[in-house]
């Protein structure tokens, strides 16, 4: 039986949030949270514990098959077919994790990940984004993140602002990714490593202030998440329009 390669990863979710994930509305959903990058070993253990026997058997076979025939072969590789089946075989709550494990077993490199991303369904695209921090060490897959950030699909956006983006997006693109989350209602809890990257970021504070001012001028309240991020920037002087709605203390 083929086991996934272990990838060091720190969990940042609390015990009660594991293995629950939060969907794009911010509500808890069953399954394993991929936003905070559980290790591949953790994903495998969780699926082993929670999949029905038939689904476990299918996943074991799919992983062995992918390991035996890795990489890209012809118009479509056998493991790409298994990616398409994962939702039906493992159920929507576990499909993302199953797809990430299959991509790992297939040793999918940037070329293979790019093909799956652009030729696959939205579910398969999301799995590719979740797999990036495990499978790609450098910034070579950033075009996939940047493409996802141009969409208005909140599930793709949630996956795109995960650990890979936190490691490799430039400051300029990362700031715009945070704003895109605010525009589309993706909870900033999904933005990996947010406290570290936002800390002391005066330009992000300015952009948040501009956005809040625009909302205020239009007679609309700024989202509460905006003030959460603004607090993280440690802005000394709030930009116009960003007076904290709850009387933030200095």
C-alpha cells in the first residue's frame, strides 16, 4: 500500500475545529480543514478513520494506482480520472482531502497541476490549490493562485489564500487578495498567516481605509473583518473613514 510523503506542517486550528472546515459562508462543515495545511499524514489518518469501508478501499486503490503511474500520460492520466471520481466515491466532505492525497501519490509537478487546474472542474481546481503547499516548494505555481484570485468563486478564493499564497505572494498581490476576500465575503479566517503578514503593513492599512471610506460614502457599513485586519496592521493613525465601529481603544 502506498503511503503519502509526510510534509512538515503546523496546525493553527484549535482542537475543536479539527477536522471541521469552514465553508465560504463561515459556517462549520464536516471534513478536514485544508485552509491551515494539515500534513498529508494527518489527512490520510483522518480519511482512514472517517471513510466508509468501500470508500477506503477505493482510495487505497486510487493511491496505489497513482503511485504506479505518476506524472502526465497522454490526453488524461488514470489518476486524473480518480480525481474526477473522488466526490462520488468519498463524499463531498472528504473529496478535497482525497484529491490532495491522489495528487501527492501521482507526484504531480507544476505541469500536471496546471493541467488539472485549467482542465478540471471547480472542485478539482480547489484541490490543486490545497495541494500546492505540499507539492510545490517555490513560487512557480503562483499563476494558479493569481488566476483563482481573479474569480468570484468564494470556494476557490478561500483555497487560494491558503499557506502557499502566504509564503509566495508578493506584498502587493497579497494585499489585493485580502481586499478581494472583503469584497466577496470570504472570512479573513481563511487567509493563512494573516497576523504575520498584516503586522505593521501601513499600505494595507491605507487600502483598508480607502475601502471603508468608499463604503461609508455609499451609505453602507464596512465589514467587521475589515476592522479585524486593520487592527492587525497596528496602524497608529486610522485612515479617514476607519473609525472603529465599536470604539477601538488606542
